[in-house]
């Protein structure tokens, strides 16, 4: 149904050139790919490329290293990749050709990962280079060292004089502003998500399991060109919709309940992140509709306010004002302090290669940022959880809702659900 969307020739080379401009002279930068993650014994989870390696090369290589050396104002680049012998090729597939790597990445010096020790000797012996840049990974509750951490530790042991610094602020600054090809990838991910949700809406009825809802989405993501969901889909029915990161998806839906869906397809490593809340039986109850429309009004007000110069905490305050007024009118709260019982998360985060993409909430938004807008209300005593999430591009004139074509009005959703009958 969809034509392939590709990055233009030179995109990744340009990103590396922009990065190199920010780096100190007489330095070397190492950006590592992801490696296979073991699921159990000799099986692996589906491969997901390191976002920075992809951003700077456009490649899906495993156990590979991008090296950028800057000396005398000139930059040289090497990609070290794991080369499979002919026997292993029969088990896991052929090596990605050197020609393909050069064409996609724009890097012309391609070497075997086994040659990286010789590269170390060339770079750190008699050149005066002591400054090394690497990306400091933020991984909460880390149990074992990452590929990057092991790589850095090995370098320190062999070359005690080097100084390893984080390159995060430089790469993050580049990734924060999306260029047109990236926006096209995000649009495609959102469009695939929309088709998944359209198929799901036709199937929701009392008795459908949360797992089946997740499966319908996953099947359609694959059907329309996404290799995998951007994150674990949340399909939360009834009171479970009040649990923000509920992921068990093992309950059977009941008549009269709401079903909160938080999902997104991934397209060429770029993530959609969409939430909708559906009535399981095809019709919102009066109470459900009133609460839903409070959340929807908050979404509309935030989208109206999102523009360059505004900070995400300001959007959060707009959200809280609208939600508080709505709950106050329904006599659910008497003071704004009570709102935290029913709304307990932020309204926005950055979106890109990572679903929760790089960027500080304290920095004013600028043209080219992509953020989510996701107000919600969670009333466990009424077994009602509602979240409505859209993906929004900040433009010079304000913002554009990239997911505005995904039905969100209550009447629109009820019509869709009842037409299927």
C-alpha cells in the first residue's frame, strides 16, 4: 500500500559533518552499534539499532563501530564492522556489502572489527591525541556493562593517558531538531499506526482480550511496513487504564468499560506514539463522555499553545488548568491540589528515533522539534482511565498535529465502531 520512504543521499554524511564542527581538534569519537540481546540460551530479541549509530550512518550493522578522527581541522571516518565467514553466512545471512555501506553512510573506509586494535595504535601512538568522545548511555537499573562501557574500559586499560568525555550534548543538539527526511519517517510511522488503530476499532467488542487488541495492532504494523512496534503496546481495559505503564495485556474486556490504547509503529527506527481511549461496547456512557471531553479539551488547548519559545512545563500548566476546571465543574475536585489524584504524568515528551527522545524540558521549543501531547485522567474509583496522545511538529508559525487524521472525537469514534455492525 505504501511506497518506501528513504533518506536522501548524503543525509548521514551531513549529520557527521555537523557533529565534527562541534568537536575539539585532535580528538577521536567512537559511536557503537547495538549488539544482539540474548532472550534465552541461543535465541535473541529482535534487533534494535543504537539510535546514535543509526543517526550518523543509516546502517543496521551489528557489533560495529563508527570512528571519527579530527586532526588539524580535518576529519577522517572509519566504520569497523563484524565480518561473517562463509560458514556463518549460511546460518544468519550474507554480509552487508561494502558497496551498500558506502552508499548509505557516505563513509568510504570500511574495515573488519578485528582491525580496530591496529587503529587504536595508529590514533594513540605518537599523534598527540588524548581526547576521546563517546556517548554516555542512560540505562536505569543497569545490571551488566553495556557494549559501549566495555569498549571504553578496554581503551582506558590500554591507554591510560586518554581522557574520555561525553559527546551527548553535541549529538542530542542535532537530534533535537528534525529535518524533512526525519519528519517523513515519523509521518510514515504515524500513518502505519493509524491503519493499525483503524483495524482495531473494527474489532473491539465486549469479550475481546487485551492481548488480541495488541496482536491486531502488531499484525497491521508488519503488514504496512513496520518491522516492529516502537514500544510495548499498552492495551488497558477498565480500572487497568489508570495504571500508566500497564503492559500485561492479559485481561478480557467487559461491556461498558473503556479500553485505553497507547501504541506506536516504528519505521526505519523512527517512532510513533499515539494514545486513544475507546468504549468497548461502541458507546461512551454519559460520565465517560464528560471525562473524555475534558481530556480532549486539554489536548486542544495544549496544541493551540505549542509553538517556538514555549517550554514543556508551560504546556503542563495549561493541561492542569483545563483538567482542574473540568473536574471542578463535575464536582469531583474542590481544589487544584486534588488534581494530582487524577492526573499524575507530564503532558509532553520529545519524539524521534527514541520514543522518549533526547531533549530537555527546560529548553524553549523550536522549529523542527517533535513532541507528544498526551493529557489524561485516571479515576480508579470509577474504573475509568482516559489518555489521548497526538504527535506534534513545532513549526515557525506554531505547530502541526501529525496525527490529526486518527479519529479522536467521541461522535467520530462511536460512528466508526457502530458502522462495523
